C-alpha cells in the first residue's frame, strides 16, 4: 500500500499548524496571562534562548512584562554548592551540599528543563511563538506515526487515513497545542517510543523484505529506550511505557536486548539528572528548598523586601507522595469510585477525552487475532490507571483544573497498539463521530477552553457524565472562588454545610432576612443545576475532631414569579412537583453514602451531589414597571426559577484524634458557623 495519502495529510496538517503558530498573537490569544505551570516553562525557555543559562534572575522576571501582565505560579528553588570528599566507608566518598553564596542574586527553576531546552532553538527564531512551532512539528509527526502504524495493521488507506485523523483529532491531545507546557512533548515522545518498539510487530516480514534494518531489528528498541529516557526525565512515571517492550523481549528470550533497553533508558535519564546536578547542585529538580510564587505573594528579586526566604513555605517534593487515603478505612471506597470516574468522568474520563482509544480496546477484545505484544500494552494501561488512582487519589487528573487528564495524556499513545487488523472505515467513522461529540468544542476552540477549562462540561454530551467528586479541589470550579466552599443553609445546626456550584445554572448564595448568616441560593429558570455539598468537620477540643455525615437533607423551595415545575434529586431519592408563583414547598430527601474526600493530612470529609431542575422563570425588574426613572421596585435582571434553602441533618461519622492543623489554619468548632475545615 502506498503511504502517500498519509504523508500528504501529515504535511498539510504541519503546514497549517506552522502557519498558525507563526502568525497568532499568542499573549493576546492567551488572555495576556498564563495557565497552569506555563510561567515557569516560559521563563526558563526564554532564559535558555536569550541568556543561554538555566538561572532565574531579575532580568528573567522583568522580561515577562514584555508580553504578559506578569507571571503566575512560578516554581523556584535555591541552588547548592556540591563538595565531594573521600571516606573510609563504602562507597568511599561523601556528598556534601552547601548553600549557594549567590542565592540573593540567582535561583533556579524547579521544573524539568527538557521541554524548554528542546523549544529554545525555536524561541531564538520565532520568540514565544517558537513553542507553538515546536508543537506544530510534533503534531505533524504524531499524525504520520499514527497513520503508518494503522496502515501496517489494517493494510488499507481507507481505514488508516480517517482512523489516524480520528485517533489524534477526536481526543483532547490537540488542545495542548496552545499550552506552553510539556504535555504535548511528553505525548509525542511516548508515541514515537511505542511506534519504534511495536511497528516491527505489526508490520512483520514486510519490513525485512523492504530492507529496513533499523525498524526491523533491535535498533528500533534502543531508539525507543532513548525516547522513554527523555520522557522519564520530564516525568518519572513515563518509565512504565518501556515495560511491555522489555517483557516482550524477555518472553522471546532476547535477554541481551531486554537488558540493553533498560540500560540505555537508565543512562539517558541518569545523564539528564546528572546535568541537573551540574546546574543546581541537586538531582531532583523538584526537591530541596522549593517554593511556588503567585502574584498575590510577590516574587524574589522584584523588590528589596520580598525574598525567597520570607515568602511562603518550602514545598519540596523529595519522595513519591502516596495519598494518605490509602492507609485509612476509606481506601476501597475511594478506589472503587475513582475507577468509575477515571473511565467515564465528566472532567477527566477516558471515554469522553480519549474515546478513539477506548474504541480500540473494544475492537481488540472482540477481535479474533490477539497478539502477546498487544496484551502487554493493555496490561500496562491497566497498571497505569491503577497507579493514577492509588498514587494520586485526589489529584489524578493533573491538578489545577486541566482540560481532561493531564497526567494520563502521554499514555494515550499506548492505545494505538490495540487497533486490530479488522478495524475498517466503520470503526474510523465511529471514533470520529462519537469522539467529536465530546471533544469538537475543545479542539476547535483551544484557547478559550484552556482559559475557561470548566465551560465545556456545562453543556452537550459531557453533561450526561458523572462529576468526579474525588477531584473536587482540582476541578475547574475550584478556580472560581465565588462558586466554591460557599456556606448554605441556616446557622444551626452548625457548622454550615458548604456548597460548590459546578455550573452556571445557580447563583451564589444570598443572606436572607430576618436571620443573619442564613443562606439561600437561586436556580435559573428552565435549567438544571448541580451542586456539590460538603459536610463539615468540627472540633471536639484537645486536637480531637469529628467528621460529620449527612443522614438526610431538607430542601425549602420557594418558587419565583411564574408557574413552575421543580425537580429535586440527591442520587438516592427525587421528587417533582408543580408550584404557583411565590409558593413555598418543603421536601426531605434521603442521601446516598458520602464520597470520602481527603486532602494532604487533614481528616476526611464527605461529599454529596444534589440537583435542582426548573421549567420556568421570571425576570424581577420586568415584573413590575418602574414608576419613574430610578424608581423601580427591582433592578434584578436575572432569569430566576426557584430559590433553595438547604437544611442538613448530621450524624457523627469519624473521630480523628491528635490532629494539629498545618500552618495554624483556623478551624470550625461545634456551634461555630465558619464552615468546613480546609488547608489553604
């Protein structure tokens, strides 16, 4: 089969993306601000391109304002002077670290440097748009590699061209084209590694007949090992991608090849970490004296009174930090829920954001021809999923409200191996059409969805999927302080239950007379609003704490100014009833068992999802005409359906003894209405 259609398609995609990359006003399109960890990679990339160094200095900070309104979330660390002394004990030397005497003038970026280092030559030529030029090249070669692999598997251009386009374009991958972060590079490195080790398995004897010694022999595995080594330095969990290649070689008794892959990968990663020692004095680019700086705390070298030492706590990451939920009684419950969320979650699930890959799994399982190397890839994917929900039970999407699962994105490449020979045009069209219902609005509007990462979940097919409650503080709603951790209900029983408003169909709570600290919230007319309730944690004194759980919830529903039909639901029970204008209805509903939620070292709290649906609404200022200019009964222009008052009924669920809040965090006590305990 000729490869010309795929080569032409890849070239056209590359040309279009290159043209976009060099012509777009990136700072303006990006809202003149940064998203995620972009500040750190932006500053390091420009430091490498313009100063030829890895250091953070005052000029690096000033440079940001040339294009943006300032940095946001910069990861920095101090350097160390390394001294090696002889020792009489094994290993016969001592590694001594001393503070950098120039720390008041220079710091170092506490992120992997591989992505900005690769982007630096493009930044020299194209400025900040050089990041996008690199991304354009990566996506063009990504499409080519996917196409060549599928063509070898299916032997049909009718399947290979549309399936390759769907595999890449009907997923969340293209959205990260506009992110100045290493996610797209990581995906590409893993994809190329998968291509090199698996292509000879799918192409078979045709590679030998074509005389392709590199792709047909052990050299392809060694190239894959180099690529995985680069990806591993970027993020260490990527090392697992090499496992199926090593196991396959071992199963075939090619022990030398298996050992060589491991050695090569280890050598590449070790060399990159050794270079980090030469730069900063430490192996771990996220370890040591590491801090994150935001606009509200200031930045080192911005002035004379804000320094690295007096702004914020040290947050070094020396070890793999397994979520502390794994050592308490809620482990199995959180794991079970996370597996479902990981598969079908609204914000980060595999089905909505990587649908072509999930279709490949289904096609593979129903295929009659299943190869060992495919089973190894599938097993590796299963281990990767378990790793995410075990190691990061409350942050497995990548943290900070990303689009889809930022942590899982590079591993999506492994699904390519599962596409069977029987996959045809129908499979390609299914992948494209179903995937597009979830991701079309993301891929066609990447800047907007990246800057407003929760908007796409408020409509369309995604609205039908469950909210990942275990990710509560890393969902997009957590980026909007007006819509998270808001007290609702009366001041007793205290503390208040807290509400997280995950869509725009409800307005923030309002304090109502005659009682103070008594909170109601409006739901829009002709809309469905979902609200996450978080039960509180209360002090018992002497560093003992009681976790509250909801046994039932009573909802007081006050209708607006139009005949309405209201549905309230908790997941365990729902009621629907008609209401006349101004009518008050009181409904008590059972609630399901709460979802355990635990951040860092604080006690567990419980989460509940409720929904309120209205069929009609009114606009207050249109109901009664103004008597004269400035003399209107109401100036409220909102389209309101019904007002909701939440009255929780609590039971004591868990007792935590001897726990001390970190950093002197203020915590609620029994009888206090200050809300749920939480760390900053």
